[in-house]
């Protein structure tokens, strides 16, 4: 049985991704570092469906907390993650001159450094077994940039570079690394936008709607399956044809 770690999986995209893997019989590790109540709620929902899941509350910007989580994973699953989905992330909208060093550091740490910490701990196991999959959940703004989201766009752009470089380094060990560049997906992170903002954004989407978390999850499942065995180092755009 393969083990899957999905970071930031108490809700939204991460929860949908974790659900897909759990439904297919994987041992799934749920994680959150911001809301333990939602994490426990998701865990109970999954257990009620008979899924093989475990939960671990950890702030992944802290390397030592990541180390403790990986120790927990090995104790519970008798294996380190075969599949790592770096989904944990936060957003911030505001003018660049109002983006304080504290805000900047928090976004970079959460969106980029947490992925580094988890990959750094997962890769030795993957190299040893000559198999593994890493999926980084990115954004279209990491490819084209977004006004009033400079820190967020920068963090996702760096995550894309991390994806491509790591894929080249780990390819000889039969480890594939890809990223999903999401457009507007219907999550709590985008819920705070006004109806007017939502309407205006949809006008630029050829498919005429925002994306669903299940659509991200289905793409993630595909990218870690044998059906995509020759796909690595790619930033796969999921934005309804916007870019």
C-alpha cells in the first residue's frame, strides 16, 4: 500500500486531493497547520467512510515540526510518503508598498519553504526505493504575475522553478515532479472576493466558470498514476483556458 502525504488537507483543494487518494485505497496523511478543528472534522469524515487515514497538525514552515511529522508518518504507516502533494499555502492581496517584511516572509515560508521542507525529508526514501511522485500545487499567477499579489505570485513562481529543477535532478531515480498551476478554484481562499470581482474574472475564462476542487484532485491523481508515467518537470495549467 502506498503512502500519500497531502499538506494543507483539512479543506478545499487539499481535502479533495486527499479524498481521491483515500478512495483509491492509499494510506493518506492529512495535515494542517492553521485549524486543528477542521483537520479533525475532515479526519472523522474520512474515517466514517472506512478510509485508511491519519492526521498530523504541524506548521510546515518550521523544519523541526516537519521532522516530527515524518517520524509520525513512519510510525503509523511503516513507510515514508511515496507520494507527496505540497498543497499548503496562503494568499495575500494588497499593494506592494503595503506588503510588510512580515507578510512577505510569511507567504514565502508557507508557500515555498514548506514544500522544500517536506520534499527534503521525503526524497531520501524515494531515492532508496527508486520510485516517487511529488506534486506542487501552484497558481497561474506564478506564471504570468498578478497585480496586488506580488508576494503570492513570487512564491508560486519560485515553486514552479523548484518543480522543474527537482524533476531534472530526481528523474534518474524514477521520481517524477510536476506542478498544477491553478486558476480561480472555488475554495475558502477565493470566497472573500465580491460577486462583482467574481463576475469580472469569469468574463476572462473561455469556459465561462470557475474551477472545482475535484477537478484539481482528478488532475493530481492522474499525474501520480501510471497513465502519466512519462510526464515530469511540467507546470500543468488548470484555468479553463484563460492563459
